């Protein structure tokens, strides 16, 4: 998956180099079969002894991390390609309230067996 390093029409980083703006593509930029992406994801989860979560949860996790990091909700909404910022706000608004507050003392690691992998010191 080749990432374009040029500026997009809106002045931000341009999207992936394919007409459909796909994240998962073959080397030539053509789309992968969604079933293949899902199978590889499942294989990687098992291989690395990670929690069994739906692939779509990665989208939610990404949005949550962006908001918790203080990224403006409008930017997150655009990244998620939501048609209205209200959808993003309704879905992730509870996280906006926690921005700027100190993180909890301990957080369950994202990757079992690795200390501090959730962005917290061990």
C-alpha cells in the first residue's frame, strides 16, 4: 500500500494512491478481495495471541485514540469519512470530555504479554 506524500485538495495529506482511496490494496493498487483481508487479519490475531475482535473495531480504536490524543473531532470525522460531524460526535462524544485529563494509572495492554503497550509506562 503506497501512501501519497503530496498535498491533497484540502491542503492535508493526500489519500492512498488509488481511485477508491482504499487502505488495503495489491502492489499495483488494485483492490484486495475483502474475504482475503479478513482471513489475513484473523491469521495475524491468532499468530500474535491478540484478542479476537472484529476487523471493524480497528476503525473505532483509531478514532478513539485520535480523540484521546486531542485531535479535533472535525478532523476525526473527516478521516472516518462521516457525512456529518454529528455522527462522529454522537458516537465518540463521550471521549471528548476526557481529553486533557490525566490517563488512568493502569490500562489493559492492547497486546497481551507486552508491558506498556497501551501508551502507559509499565
